[in-house]
């Protein structure tokens, strides 16, 4: 019986952690999108020696997919900035 209780407790803990991490991902995506928008809109990438926003997001340390970045920024503009 103790083994079942321990397993049930473990499953509950794992499920809680999954939910917490999902919430963190959502929060971080919005923060990331806002920062990327700021870099793009204010042309901050030029201060970092990149000629274009696209070259900034494609740098090896980031290697973001261009279409995903623009989707994130659009979602940020529609759902965060607007409200």
C-alpha cells in the first residue's frame, strides 16, 4: 500500500511540475517576444554589429527561425500590447 501511495505522490508531483513549467514557458515566450520586438523596432541589433534584425536572430547563439520570431512578435502585439 505504501508503494502505491508513493507512486501516486510522485505522479502528482510530476503533474504539478509539468503544469508549472508550461506556465513558465508561456510567460517566457511573451517576455521573449516583447524583447525581440524591442530589438527589431528600435534597431538595437545595430548596436551589436548586426546589419539586419534577421541576421541578429539567425546568429548561432540564438538560431531562431525567422517565421517563428515574427509569429511571436505578432502574438505579442495583438494579445499583450493591445490589452
